[in-house]
C-alpha cells in the first residue's frame, strides 16, 4: 500500500498557501484592471486645453502602459512567493539574476535607452494611442505605446514596431486640431482676385454644411499666391479641422473647388510646352 499521508499533508499545508498566493495575485490583477481606468480618467480630466477625445486617448495610453508594468510586477512577485513556498532558495536565484544582469547589461544598453525614451514620451504626452504621427521617418496611426516600443499602422495597413530609443523627432499631426494645407493651381490668364473669392466662397459653404461643418474649426480660405510655376499659379489654402479629419475635408474641398472652377470658367492648368520651329511668331523672318 502506498502511504499518501505525506502528500496529503503537504498539499494541505503548502498547496493551500500556493492557492492563496494565486488567488491574491489574480485579485490584484483584476483590481488593477477595474480601478485603474477611472483613477487615470479623474486625474486627466483636470488637464486644461484638452478635448474629451484627447483625454480619452491619453487615458488609453497610460492605462496600457501601467497595466503592462503592473502585470509584470504581479507575475514576478507571485512566482517568487511560490518558489519560496516550495523551499526553493531565492537568494541564489537573485544572485544568479544579478550576475546574469551584469553580463547581459553590456548588450542591453539599447533596451535601457528604449525604456528611458518611452518614459519621456509618456510623461511629456508627445503622442497617444489614436494619434497620427511620424516617428523615425515612419508615418502612421499609433495603435500601441509601450515603454520599449511604439506600434504604428500606416495607410497601407502595414504595422511598424518602432523602438522608442530610435525616435529623435516625434511629429504629431492630430494634437488638439489638424490643418488643411494645400495648393490649388490656376492658369496664368486667370483673374487671381476672382479665383480667391471663389475659393473663399467654397470654403465658407463647406464650413456651413450640415455634415462637413461639424468637422471644421476654421473655414479653409485662400492665404496667398504661393508659387509661380511652370504651367500655372499656385494659391495656398489653409484651414483648421478636428484631429484626423484633414484628409477627408481636403478631398471634399478639392471636389467642390473643381466644380466651382468649371462653373466660373477658371482653368486648372496641366503641364504643357510651347515649341517654335524657326522664328517665333513675334519675330517675322528677315526680308518679309
């Protein structure tokens, strides 16, 4: 007969404690997931000059980062407590981690660099989940922000994992507002004052539109003659819109400007070249 008494006694003593450790760890994890979002939200709601959407973006970003760090800490603590309950010496393990850490440390400089850069990105609120940014020469929508890396998805749907330490300049296209910034070209024989009046009229109509007006903060207007090109004259148009809406509004603006220019007889030029064979028409041939 096999005597199961020692096994049962061990399970009753140590197994119960291990179960309690796992339950407490799971409880801490669910508590963190439940109470962290409202705590962060109440803290950020006091931020001045930020819209509700911007606060939500930052809340999601901070929640993701803190939740990831909390999960790591809880997991490590639970593992070490279970090892201690199993009478596994923790001190040698910690010493081993220390020695391994020194050995790996020389090769982990880039990781430390990424972590430090990630901390500053989050503390300085350079960008949040849901922003459209350009970092490390890559432009895309921020899907995840971690202490070590930033995850972007570009217009083609490609996902880019960018180490935070590689980010020298972070350009945020959607902080508080976005801007319409485009040039419209007209032919050289166009009455520029009339063309600008038409552009301003179309911009005002777009801003007053029931659908598009909700996206526009400042009606797009002609700013200046921006360039005298080879085939036409470029007119600069600027306007402010809600974050992430600049591309949609610019598409609608181009559509309406094309229709308005056609109705007003304003030509949008295309590249063309004048070729003369022999003397130009203004210079008649000698002897004639």
